[in-house]
């Protein structure tokens, strides 16, 4: 069966059963899964088509990121750990336990990396700012003057790890944000495994389609 998923801010993705298909093949009136808007607060079921809100600390997890997290944990409803997911401007540490979102923490670190043209990752800069995050602004100033884009990235990632330590220290982390984040977490002794975010989006949409009755297992 051909069906589609409409993701807020992304567009229409098409599927034939559980496999991706060209969107132009979608016939008029094909079953559609709507993903977007803001739902309730945490704790809440992992699997859902809306974003998630959080009162303390104030935060919002976009629906598109929730779909990635759903896909990353498809088939493992007893998993307990943290999924690191996001987009080009924001990232989120999402604590999941027994197929529920327990809490999450977002940041604008990816957006800062884009704005400051950060690239690569200097391990020394990461360690320096992880241990002394209050020096971040001064360290970024110096790295920017030197044109050291790897140091800029290292300082920003170090500050992010310092701020999010309760979300990765002693936790299993599923990383959907790329090799630099896996390397940074591994250097701190974290248990981390990386997955492809695009593939996790597809898996998440398929799981949502099954839960809504658009698809049947087998």
C-alpha cells in the first residue's frame, strides 16, 4: 500500500508498505500520517506524532525530532538511556525509559557552530572547556581571532557536554548527531552508539504508521 507522511516543516515523504517510495507516486486520497504540532508534557509515551513540551526546565521537543527518537528505539521498548538528536540549529538530549520520554534538554549549540563556521573538533579545546565552561566566551573569542575552526567546535562541544553531563554520565547514549559527537562522548568514557538520522526518521514514521493502523505487521 502506498501511503504518505506529512512532517511539519519538512514536506511529504512517501512509502510503499514500510519502504521509502518516490513522493510523486502517491495517488490522490492516499492514507496520510500527519506529524507536527505540540502535544502534552513529560513523562509521556515515546511513540506519538506531535512534539512534546516540558515545564521545568522550560523546553520543547519538535515532532520531527521525536520521530527520530522513535525510530532509533524501534523494537526495544525496555531500553533505558539517552538519545542525542536534533537538526542544523538545535540538539536535544532525550532520556527514554521503558518506551517513555522521561525528560529532555535542548540547546542551540549546532546553530552556534554554524554561525561561527566551526568544523572538525579539537580535542584539547573540548577538554579545556569541559573542565572550565565559564571560560567559553573568552576561548571562542581567541579561537575566532586565530581562525581555528576546530578549536571553536571543540570549545562549543565541551561546553555542551558540561551542561548536559546528567544526561550522558553513566548512561548509554544513542547518537544521531554525527561522528564528532560520538568521538567527544567516547573520549569522556561514555557508552555511545551512532545511527543515521535519516534512516531513523524513516523507521520512526513506519512505527507511527503501524501504531495508527496505516500498516499491519507481516
